[in-house]
C-alpha cells in the first residue's frame, strides 16, 4: 500500500486506480452518450444549412486562430487534404470563410471567417457552451478539473501539445 504523507493524503501517482472492464465499458458508453448530447444542438443548426460536423470543426478552429493556414488546419483536424478542400470550398462558396493569399508565401492560404461565418460559429458554440456550462455547474469544480485531466490524458502527446498551445493562447 502507498504511504500517506504529512497531511494524511496520498500523493498523486502513489495509488493505483483499478477499474474493472465493466466500469471501463460504462465510461466508454458515457462518452458516447455525452458526445451525442454535446453535438445534438449544433447538428440541428448544421443540418438546417446543409453542413456536417466537418464544417463545424473547420469553422471552430478558423475562429479560434484567425489567419490559420490550410496546412495548419490539416494538422489540427487530422483529415486528408481532399476532405478539407471539399469542406473549405463549400464554406468559401457560401461566404462563410475567406481564403487570403499569404503575404510572405504566396502559396499559403490564410483562413478567416466572414461576418456570416462568425455568426454561424457563435450559434454553434453557444449551444455547446450552454450545455457545458450547465453540466460543469451541476458537477462542481473538482469534477470539472478531473474531467479536463482525464480528457488531456486521453490525448496523444502531439494532440495534447496542440491543445495546450491553444489554451495558452486563449
């Protein structure tokens, strides 16, 4: 058994968390159902406009980092160039995203949301923020901190780095 420190509490990492396969499966199912809830409201908005979740992700990250390049967005989303180009072409054609030629490198395309794109992003993210706000408030601060820690631990190291870089910037 791990020994307790001066305050009687066990130091983090000194205890083993043992979960049964059934408990882990319940956690997996909880993530599936939570994700369905988390995406339900934005999905309704996207469906009305003829868009899907790929459009939502693109709009989210373009809003998060205005001027991001297509290559940076490819790295963040982890999709093929062909898939992203299809999504971006729709968003540009519909007047939600502007692709501006790079000032230093003319081959680069820097992505910016238009006012209509910002309005769509706001509607999508507001629906998700409202759901998270209620869940976080109901769960309490310790649960929120634990939830974030679990999510970060589930990320691959490169994804965690990108995420933490984004957190530091915002």
